[in-house]
């Protein structure tokens, strides 16, 4: 019975944890204090001996074992001191009733004993959350105060007569009982992380051993309980915003010196209202990443049951979502985490296609082969792909590794990047246009998105020569009311700030923008300008297109791979007088300044290919905007915690906006 209950509650937590996370803009920190209620079912197990029920009733034969399913309910308080350690307090009603296994007295007369034993209980415990998921463990104690000690004793003194029942109360009941407990639970958020009011649903399972749980001061009756239930928790938190510090008066630098050869300019777009709908051609990286120490496909990838295959459609990927969406662009990650289903669907529709799976493990080749076999087994078992169409190989390093020989920095992240299964094919129906061979990318997917506050709506700050003149610089922005906001410090020459971070809820406003730079010799310089800022707001519909160029750790090879794609697929899609926005990004591996330069170089390379192709066709009507954001987290397409996200951040994104 205990094993069945444990299996049931773990299944409940696994099913509930697949609820999709809500797409995030600005996540709030989790509340430290949670209030809630819980309800559960107790599985009570009786052992020991019970015979003298009270001063007037003693059963001819002793009762030894028993069982009961009874309710439990509580009010709860949680205090989470850190994301890992916290404290829990449950106060409620705890029914430990049940029925003893029937016995037979010396006169061959059957006996039964039923009790409704119950307590008011207080259960303090320590909560431990060792992982970044909602899984947590707890251990603690329980103080229980008896509120019901009644019983019903049924016996038959005459085999030919009917049973007789006697109701009463146990004598010698311990009014107070002190015991212990251990448990496990899973917090499932029901509200967006941007919401001030947080709601969480938490299935839980706990075990209360018989230590200390002796209801009576006589005989040896003891009980243990397995409890399975659900708690609903409520918390309130404050947002983490990009709201700068407000000062009553500007900070006066200690020393003002002559301005070095720095050109300071601020560009604020007109930001005419436009809700930009983008048809995005999203590339599929032909990798499945595995967790360190595991050869199983990670749970963040969407894995279907066989009966779901008929309902799977590449154009409706949002129906099949990962358990835990991560990063800033959830829709794109839904596409990527369906890579195995997209591959299985395409292979089913193209029965002559074949693939090669190359597993790479830092340990041994055999482990890499097992990883590849895990992917093959899924495609064969779920999509019914003929095993002869899939070849598996094991390696210790991928063909294009992130961890170069002799590397000494950030080896943990690089090791995660290289633990993967690469999908190769020579079948054109699976591959990107104009590509062939086992290293060719898979055919991209098309998704429709609504882009809010596009990058070209941001306020751009340009400090030409600032990287040589300053060790760092910051901005003071003063509005018409004298409110001063600080941004920075920065060390790159170009910075883009969302208009909403400056204007807040205001539609527009006039600002005095002051550059305060700290020279490499420690002196301070200032430059000022005036600017009228307008907040970007959606209103009318505008159709655009988006394409991405994905880079391996070897950036030059990737550009050559995509050159024909840019000239023959992307450039013909650029309409007359269009605006083409090219912005480059990197992951967080490597030096920040180097990543900044690398992202801008990538963006300029992609722009150069498109511009040259347009000029070859006699076109000079297209306006290009180039941005290099490096590893800037505020505008990165994805997060950087998982290798999938880091690989997709090594990108140049091309937005084609009609006139």
C-alpha cells in the first residue's frame, strides 16, 4: 500500500510539472514568505498490541495490526531564507483512525476494533531545494494534541447470535505526542513570474515513522503514516526592473578636465506606433545536448507518446511544449526542443531519407554511442522509423568542438557544449537549402511571432572613441521635472536602452542627457546633449520577415556555410525601399570586450554579403542598420544557462521591414 501511494504521488508530480511556463519579460524574485492550505490522505499502519480498551472493556484476544485511510488538512506558512534553504510550518487536523485486523477470541468468537483517533497537530520542518526546478525535500517534527480517542468494539459472544457493538473511549491516551517526518514535494507555478501575486500548486508526499507515535501509555500500540496530498500556496513579491536610481540632485564629479577626442551623440527614433508581426525562418541546430553524467535524453526536450505522433504538426509546435521553458524567447525554444519530433516527422514523410547520429562524450566513445542509441531508440519506438535508416557512432569529441585543445577557462560550460549527439544526413529533404553533406544544418522551421519594442525602437548612445579615452562611462538623464536617472557604467562605444526603461509610463518627454566618463588616468569628463524621446507603442500591423545566421565556435566556417543562403534565399526577399536591421550576438563564454567586437564583426559580414548581392542587381534602395550587442543579457535572444541557449546566442539576426 505504501509503495502504491508513493508511486501515485510521484506520477502526479511528473504530470503536473509539464505545465508550460509563461513567457517572461521581467521576472520577479520568488517570494520569501508563502501562505497556503493543504489537503491529504493519511495511510495509517497499526502495529503492536492493543487489548485493554479502558477500565471496563478488555477484549478476550489482543489486536495487533491495522490499517486506515483518513483525511488530513492544514494551514501552512513557508519562509524561504535562500533559494536552497527554507522553513515550513503546518498547523491542522490530523486523523489517524483505522480498523484493526479482526481476531478470534479463545471461545472462537470473532472480534473487530475500529477507532477514529485524531489530533490537532503542529509540524515544523526544514525545507531543502537542491536543484533549480520546483523539487524540494523537507525533514522535521510534529507535535500532536489528541482531540478524539473514541472506538467501536464489535464482538460475538454467541456464534448463533448477532454481533454486538460497544462504543467508548480509550483510556490511558497520551494527550501529547511528539514524532518526526520526512517528505518530498514539487512546486508548480500557476502564475506568470512577472506577476506581483504568485500562486503555486505543490503535490507532496511525506512519511511519519512509528518513532514516538505511541497513542497510549500502556501496551505497545504504535502507528506509522504515509501521507499524500496537494498544497496551494500564495506569495507576494516585488519586481526586478530596469528602473534606475533617482537622485534629488545630480552627482557632482570631483574633477572636471578637458574632454578627450570623443564624439558623443544620442539617437532617438520617432517610434511611430506599429505592432510588428514577423514571419521567422528559424534555423534548427542539428544537435541534441545531454546532461553531464546521463545518457538519457533530457526532460527539457519534448518526447511524445506513440499515440501522439498522428497529431504532431511542424506548423503547430506550440501544442507540444517543453516541461520548463527557459530563456527570453520561449516560442523559438519550443521549436528547438521539438527537434526529435520534427526529425521523426520528416523521416516518416520521406521514407528514403537516412541519418547518422554521432554521440560525443568526454568520458569514453562507448558512452557517446549509448547517447546516440537513446536518440535512435526514440525515433524507432515512437515514429516507427526503420532502424536500418539510422547509423550510430560514438566519439569523445564532436567534429567542431567548443572546447579547444589547451583551453583553461570556462571548461565547465565548454564541457556541457560538447556533450551532445550530432545529427548528420545526406538526404536533401532533411537539410537546409543549398547545403549537403553530414555537417549540413537541418531544414529550418517557419514560425509567426509578434515582436514588441523592436531593437530599432531603442535609444542609441554613441561614444565614438570612448573605448580608448575612458576606462568606463555612465549616463545621467534628467527629465522636465528634474528627476535624474543613472545608467551604466559602460565600457563599449555603443549602447542601446529600451525607451520604456527611460520613459516608464510616459508617452514622450524632453531629457538632458549627460555623459560622465572616467579616463584611464582617473579623471572625470562630462558632455551634454538634449533629446526628445518617444515611447514605442503598438497600434497598426506591419508584416516583416526574420532570418538567422548561426555560428559554430569556428565563426569563419559558419559564415561561408551561409553565404549562398544569404545571397539566394534572403536577399530576394528584401522588398524595395525596405529597412534591414542586422544585429549580432554572442554567448557569455569569453571576454566581454572580445564578444562585443565579434558580434559587430559578424553583423557587418552578413550585411556585406547582402549589400553586395543587392548592388550586383543594381539596387541601392535598401537602408541597413547594424548593431553588435556581444553578450549583453538585456537584449540577448536567449538565456545562457543551457548549451542549447548558448549555441543559439552565437547568431546574427536579420529583420527585413517593409517600407
